[in-house]
């Protein structure tokens, strides 16, 4: 039995911050992604609004609670397109002085002023927001501020410049980007299982007790020719702690820190504690353990084209 090519190559993630390789293609001017911390899971009672036979009835759904750290836009990154290769490359960056000083960010030399963007709009191919999140505002027990990049969706450069000027150096809230009932994509890193053998890692069967002296080892490693071991052969190695993207997860509720008493269990979330900042409720499970960074972004295969239905959330517990 060979391993699925869907998850090849199963190697350990290099960074704890999940990467975003592609973004939603929409004409709406907004940020494409933000980061959160996974607190735990609860059960949610909602009114079924699907087209199933259970429509209109109260159903129980598993849900994941994400805590949102305080996030600020400390700068922007301007991209230009190469005329020969058509590839994007960084042209220059612009920083907001007060936010960068507060976050302890070193400013590079290749910077300009925000007022120069209007005159240089013909050379701008894409604009990204540079964001910094403060984990100390959450209960994730992480102390270093997290810097990440979020592309600004849309195609109109002038509208993007207006968006940048209105949000430059200000706090970014999840409610300004996402809304209740919207389908999103989730990028995270799965739980790490360490070094595992071929049975647990590759899903192979135990050998017959008469076939060999070993029970839990792999079988033949392949044919005589070619003289190498193919990647489809199950081998022992790292299991878990891999980048994974789950598409079309539904947001049940986005709430601020005034409603933390509504969401916190009596004894707090296991291995996390109580939520003390803004939070988000996502339907279903998400990859990763508690306190793990979870990056939510606009859906690539959009299920929101037919309109976003706001879910009727009755109780969470």
C-alpha cells in the first residue's frame, strides 16, 4: 500500500506561521487574510439553513473557537512586474513610524513616503499590507510579536491606495474583513507525532507472523530496476506537523471581547485557558493543537457567490 500523493511530501513544517500561496480573485478591496490562535472546541446549537430535510430545525454542530490577537497595519509593500518574465518582485516598502517603533521593527533603507504613491501608481502591480499581531493580548502564552503579510484583493490600484491611506497605522479587526456565515479557507500546521514507522505513517498492514521475523516493518522496497527507492514506497519518518489547508469552513460568529463570558467554559479551555480578546467561532474542526497559529483567508473556491446567509446561533457550550 503506497502513501497518498495528496500529502506528498510529508516533511516537517519549517515555520510555525502558516504560509499563504494564493489569494481569492475578487474585485472587492479588502485584506485577504489574518492570523488567529486556536483555543479549543465546543458544541454549537444552530438552526439548519441548508437545503436538507433538516432545514429549519435545531441541530448540534461541532465548532472551533479562535482567539484574535490585536493586529495593526505597520506598513505596506509595493510590487512591480518584470516586463520580460512577468514575475512580481518587491519594489519598495513604506512604514508607519509610531507603529513600527512600538513593535520594535527595524526600518529598511528602501522606503518612501505615503504621499509618493499617487504619483507612482502606474508602476504599481500589487499592494500588500504589512501587519503585526500581539499575542500578549490573547491567552496563547506567546511573547514575541508576529509579523505577516496580507495581500489587498481587487484590481483597481486607486481604490487600493485609498484603502491603504484609510487604514495605515490603524488596528485591523476581523469584522472588517469577514462576516458571519461566510465561507473561508483555513491554513494551519497539524499536530506533530514525531518519528513513526510504516504502519502508523503509511497505513500498511502488519506482516504475517510466519512470513518474517519482524511484524511491523515494511515489505519489499520496489523492483530491481530502477535501482532506487521510489517516493511511493512507505518509509518511516516524520508524521504530522505539516502545512495543511482546509477549504470552505463556515464562520458561525465573530464577536468582541465583551462577550467572552458567553464563550468561556467554567474551567477554561484545556491547555489554553480563558479567552480574553476578540474571538471567532468556526463550524467543524481545524488542524493543529491548542495555542497553534491558524491563518484564515478568503475562500479560493468561493461558495459565497449565491449570497451569505447569517447563521442563527442559539447556544454554544
